[in-house]
C-alpha cells in the first residue's frame, strides 16, 4: 500500500520475525508427531497515524502477533502442513482486524525426522536432518492468496556422469574441457502453487507436506538418474533445467519453480616437486572448496493458457 504525502511516496508494513514454536501431536496408540517452526509475520495494515502522529490506536502489537502463533498452534488439534498453518494465521489477521489488508507469513521448518532404531520407527524419538522445508503465504482480506513452498540446503553430490565442454574459450580461459568430473551443489528452490483463493485449497491437512516430499523426490531423482547407470550432466544449467521441468511436468498444481544451484567445486589434486610427481590426479583425490563457487539459477513458469 503506497501513499503519497507532500511529494513523498510512503510504504509501510510491520510484523514479528523469527517466532519459534514447537508442536507435539499425540495419537491414541502412543505415536507422537513433532514439528518445529520459525514463523515470521508481516502485516500490511491501515495504521498511518502511528507514523504521522504517534497515534497507535490502529496498531496490532507485534507482541500480540507472537502470542497468536502460540494460540493458533494450540488450537491445531490435528497435525497439519506448515502451509496450512500459515494460511490459518493469515486468515486470522486479515479477518479479525479491520485494519489489516494483507498478511505475509513465512515459515522455515527445522528438519526433525523420526528416528529409526534397528529399522523400527520410534514412537517419540526424532533426530535433526539436513535440508529445510520453507513456505511463504500471502493472504488478502478478500480471501485471495498465494502459496509458495520451498527447499533450502539440499546438498547433492555425484562422483561421475558430469562434464563441461564446448564453452567459450578466450585469452583468459584455462579450464580444460571434460566429460568426467564431480558434480556437487546445494539446491535452494521455490515453487508456487496455482491456488489463488481460500475456497479452492486442497482439504487434506497434510497435502502440502506430502507435496514437499514429492517435489524433493523428483528433484533428487532427476539430479542423479537411475541408481545403476545414473544420468550424464553436460552442465549444471542443463541439470537444473531438467529438474525444474520434471517438477512442472509432474505436478499440475505447481505453476512456477525457481531453482538456485551453486556449482561447488572439487579441485583435482596434482602434487610434484622438482624431482618427482607425488600425486598425479586420476579422478581420485580432490581438494573440496566452498568458495568461489559458480552460481546457476533459473525460473520456469507456466504461461497462462491462451483462450
Ligand atoms: O556446469 C557448469 N556450468 C558453468 O557455467 C560452468 N562454468 C565453469 O567454469 N564450470 C562450469 N560448469
């Protein structure tokens, strides 16, 4: 919401960032489910007198927003996806307060996973995994909404079936062409769902949680290819495209996807002194690096159907 005052454009929002909440659900048979969320709320609301005159009468206190997270977590008697939790919060803020036009809710889930002991799922034990599920939901007073889910820190590596050839060579180029290299990345991705209003949303409480796992599987399967033979990657760019395309091809309710895939380099180790070659690289000994790294990113969006 932009306002113009004395030739100055003014925009504002306020919220509470990094509200941490843990929630346990206990079922009759003694099986517990657990989730830990880090919730950030941002409200677009009509509270201009707070800025212009110091009048707080239209302000939803950020402390109240924080308390609302815990109150709504308590109210959720059944386990639900973090997207649905975010939608519920957004619905609350936009319908309860006449001042609030839009709520933007972001959640990052801590990757607690059920522990397996001797191959058996533990009823109440969890361990921390690696990659994180993220969500951003925008809810408007009208009931219009936008749901974007994501993944952060999905570290993938393969030791062969990767190469890089045919790129521009000029006076500064030293990189040799290769059809045999390591490929390592840490995928960050966001995908937007096509649901645009509250009534059209899937009813299943864990729909978006299941979708997250499905999307992750498609990304991983496409990166690696079949377990025995794998799949050749001619570049990070091509592999990224194949991964994004597979997600759009597989899930009709995902309308766009953005992927960032740094190319994390493993450098060949060659060592020699003036008399001897100590190590001659044979695709075996590497120097792992963090930086610098390549940055490859792209987004694919379905075009609106031409009617
Ligand atoms: O897959 C790659 N894409 C690049 O754009 C690039 N550039 C580079 O030096 N190595 C690589 N590898």
